[in-house]
C-alpha cells in the first residue's frame, strides 16, 4: 500500500510465494486503472480546452488579419500560416504539417512570390529581408501591390494594393559549429490596409482643402518650414508667390457661391498646370526624397480666393517670370460659369527667402504686403516685396486703428472753405472739409478718407459731419446774421446705408436751422 501511494503502478508476483495476498494486488491494480482513467479524462479535457483556445485564437487572428511567417535562408522561401495568407489576401496551394507545428501552412518560394508582386513591391520586400540581417524589426509598414497569378486568388479582386505591418526577429543556428549564424527570420504580419487608408483620409482632411483638393494653410506652413531647412542646408533661396483673384466677390455676388466654387477649381487647375506642383504630404525633411528639393514645389489654397505658390531653389528673376506666367494663365482664357463667359485676373506678391524673411510667418506676411502693393498699382500685375511697402502697411494699420477712436477722442474737425461770387465779391456759401488732428498734427485727407471708405468708418464720419455743419450754420446765422449754406461731401456708401433725408432733418432740427442750409456734394469717384 505504501508503494502504491508513492507511485508504483504494479507488482510482479512470484507464483510460489505463499505469503502474497492476491486481493491486495487486485485492489492495487484497480486503483491504478482508476487513476489512469482519471488522468486520461483530465488530458482529454485539457486537449479540448486547448483546441477551443486555438480555435478562438485562429478566429481572432483571422479577424485581425494577422498571421505568422518564417523565412529560412537555405530554402529561400516563406512559410506562411493560413492567417498570414489571409492577411496577404491570397489563397494558395497548401501542404499539411504536423499538429505540433500548428495545423496548415504553405511554403511559398521567393521566385513564386516574385510573380505575385509588382517590381517595386518585390524590391521593397528584398530590402526588408536585407535589413533583417542587421537588426530585429520592431515594427514596419510595407506597401505591396499584388498581381493576379495563375495559381492564386486574391480577395483584392485579382490584384491591388495591400499594406502589411511586419514584426520579425532572427533565427540563429544553435547547432554545434553553427557559431550563432542567422539562418532565417520568424514573426508575424498583419493587413493594416484599412487602418492605413483611414489614417490617410484623416491626414488628407487635415492637410488638404476640400473645395480645390490643394494643400491647405496648415500643410503650406509645414512645407515652407521644411523649405527653410532645406535652403539652409543647401545654401540657396526660394520664393513664395501669393496670388489673389481680382474682384472675385463680384462673381460670388452676381452668379452665386456655386459659381464661385467652380471658378476657384478652374483657377486652381490653371495654377497647377503652370507651376507643376508635387502633391505628396510633406511634414518634415524625412518625408522628402533624397536630393529632390523640388518635391516641395506646390500650389496651396491660403483661404477665400487666395492661393500660394512655393517655388524651391528659385531666383528672384525666375520667381518674377513664374508670376508673369501665372497672370497670363489666369486671364488669357475665360472661365465658363453657368453658360456665361467670365474673365478673371490676379494680383501676385513675391517674397524671397532669405532676403525678405527667414521665418514662415515673415515670408507669408511680406508676400501679402507685396500682393496688396500690386493691387494698388491697378491689379493684374506682380510686385516683389519692398521694405518701404512694409513700412507703409504698418502705417496703414496704425491709421485704421486710430480712425476707430478718432470720433471718441474728438480728433475730427471741419475746416470751412468759403465760396465767393467773383462778380460781386459776396460770400455765398462754404464747403466743409473734414480733417483729422492726430497727435497734434493734421493727417492729410488723402491718407485717411480712402481708409475710412474701405473700413466703413466713413458712414459714421459723414453722419457726424452733417450734424457739425448744421451747428456751424446756426452759429454763423446767430453771430453774423448771415444765412450761409454749408456743403458736405457725401460718399456713395452713404446713399446706400444712410437715410439721408432723415439724417438732414434730424441734424437741422437739433441745430434749429432750415434744411436748405445743408448742401450735399458728391465726389467724381462716387459719381463714377
């Protein structure tokens, strides 16, 4: 009994041993049989659990499009699991292997794999295998283009692009005399095509304009920043061209926004045909092909009706030639919108690195200043940035900011120019001339009146001038006993946005003078 308890399975009995108890032998054998049966039941249960686990694992791997592979150098072939075949989108002739090795596998010689892939894909695969000879591969995404071979079916419709994520490590020769040589690789691969396509879709939405398909402002800034690094490294210069469509708002207001969108698409295509951009996503130097700075060349949509052309490794003379070509490309042929021919022109501002700025924001700002200088010259021309233009722009910004506070600070004044009848020498009226006394000095009207019209401040300034002129007419009547009509210059916008009859009635009523003492004068520009 103690021997059985310690693990003995049977006793060999001597036939002539009269002292042996046959019943104890029988009991021991029965115990052993029962124990063996229980072990067998436990083993079968474990095997069933293992099979279920393996089935679930197979389902998980199949669903994840992931499978194992092995490459032996002496075979020059890939051994693929069923799941790996599925990940590659192939159904190949399989061979059965022992259950110890995991069920079904297929051996795919590289010469056969070469017939399944296009040349670029096969080259990338061989480069990957050479890389594995030097290092373990922690993770690598590889794009493969499958062809339709005679002995293979593809879930990609007989061919197509598949992106495979590969993890692998080397297999070393552990035999005596093997000296730890690398004899192959093993790992797993996973089909990440859909995940990669989703990532690309997100990146495209973040970096490209929905309307025109051109790089957007975010992508442009990344390209310009990278172009600066390339120019620093190669000691050369590049150009930024800011292109603004002239009177684009007229098209939007007249034909509608859908026609405006058509026009933007047509202009974007003409700019691309002229510049010849590279549209790949460039976020840093690592995304650039070696020795190919021209990969940064692009036409981006800055926003609204503004486009920006980035010209790497470009001189100022070449940039001006390109600007002229762009202007010609935009306005030479009409764009047909809703059955109507529409001619459009463009104004182009040019900023050069490093002459006009060494940062992305400086270059874009100075190109914008040059573009507005081109508009001031009459539009449909290009201008290169000049520091005097920048100073003028800074001055203009200061004037615009000051205009908004001028009425609050009582800086606006009216000067009165007398009107005299030359035949009698009598005073017959006066013209109110608006002046702005800023920081103790008068700002010339040609500097602030156009800005007031552009920003809309002219409306409130006109309302103030009418009331001030009415008060002055009352003062002259009381002090000089003269009824002197006062002329006030009224811009065209005032006729559209002011009820002039109401304004004059209110102003003269408050001042206590008759409305006939207020005369409205319209400038030649407003009339035209």
